[in-house]
C-alpha cells in the first residue's frame, strides 16, 4: 500500500491555531523584553531599523514592517537577509535589526547578525528554536512555541511568526491581545471547512500558473500563498499587491489562470475592485478569501468567507486557507508536500 503523502504538512498546519495560543500565553515576558529594548533605543534616538528574513521568514518580516509602521512610532524596512549586507546602511549604526528564522541557523541571517553585533547594532531574534545560534548572539529574542516542524514547507511556524509580530507591535502600541485569541479561533474555523477547500483545489489540478493578490496587511499573505503553491504543489505562482497586478502582470492571465485574492476586511476588498474588474474582463477564475468576500460575488468565481477579526490579526486565518489549498492541490496532483525534491528545511550554505 502506498504511503500517504503530506502527513506532516497536514498535521502541522492543523496545529497552527493551538501554536498561536501557546505562543500568546508563553512568550509575553520575552515580548516585553524585546519591546523594552526598542523603547530604550528610542530613548537614545534610535527609532529606525530593519526586519530581515529569508523565504517564508521574509514574508513575516514584511508583516512586522507593516505593523510597526502603522501602529508604533518606530519605522522599519523589511529586507531579505541575503541582501542585507548590500542594502543596509554603511555610514552609521543608528538602527536596530529584528531577524526572523524558524531554525535560528540560516546562514544568511546569522551572518547579518554577526556583522551588526560587531558594529554595535542592537538585535532582536524571532525564532522557533531555543538555544539556536540566533538566540545566542542576539540582545533579545522571542522563541515561538510551534514545536518541531518536519515538513519542508513552513506552516505552523509561519503562524507563530505572525503571532510574535502582533504581540510585539501590540506591546509597543498598548493594544490588547484579545484579537489574537479570536484569530486563532478564526483559523480553526478555516480548518473546519477542509472538505470544501479540497473540492476547490480539485478544480485546478491542471493549472500550471497562478497568482495571489493581497491588500493592506494581507499583501505578505499573498506572497506566502504563492510560495506555498510553488513549494508544495509545483505551480508557478506569483504574489502581488492587488492594484500592482494591473501594472504589467495582468497581461498573463486568461481563463486557465486561477487568482487568489486575500483581504483582511470589506474595506480592503473595496480597495481592490479595479483589479477585480480587470481580471473579470479576461474571465480568469477569481477566488476571494476574507471577511465579507460574499459581498463581492459579482466579481468572483468562488468566495471563501473568513471569520471577521479586528485589525491585522486576520492574517492568521487568511494564511490558513492558503496553506490548506496548497496542501490539497499538492496531494491531489500525486506530489508529496512534505518532501519537495529540490528544497531543504534549513539553508546553511
């Protein structure tokens, strides 16, 4: 009997909501210490910094950039860890670095932190691995509580990266954490419609190309959705901010090109209507994912309603749909999403 494929990815993405709650309840002191470090830097006139990461962790970096810039007095710029040496400042050290790495061992981010440390730059690590190199060389760290993740494609570890970002931004801005508990429940609700998501994925087994679009805090989620389709389902997929899709990429769509569109709110969907109108002209199947998606039935082939969560915490249930969709598409195609043939869990070279 053939071994079932994608066992770990399916198990781990299902563990995401509980990992969110565990991180929420067990990392508050670590989050406060990281926030206190940033506050001390602000007192010394350092309010600008960089958030770095690679792959999925870079998408978490973009999300934290969004939160810090929108909710706090800090200004952050997300840069891929592998590019930080070329993109980072060379004339001064009045900045901070926050680095994401699930393993805490990724060579790109470890090297960036070592260079920063030598220059006297303060660093904060967000990792899922206690005792990792990144925790040892950082001035403060948040160790997320996802537990071991065996599948190559990150799922629950991304969920807790989003959680850590929300906790840090909320701590700095004085917001209450109740929305994270509601976001975890909303993600559980996505898991409860697993069979519907599988049926949706089944329609696109033959799709060779796909796009994912995002608005506001859902833009990093669109990028992550495209990455999951590439990693797990061997689909050439690209993510864009919704209106940016009109600046060139829309040229590539036709009736065979599925497009996933993510939004954290009805207002964000409204801000994407021009893109939806253009997509409809070319009869590309549009799948809307988010709170209030059913209000835009006239533009979409399918709507996936997500439980409404205040603020940017909706990213947590939104990405749960993306993970499930990529998982089902992979297995339906006969692939094993646990073991992409050309990828490794940690990039150390």
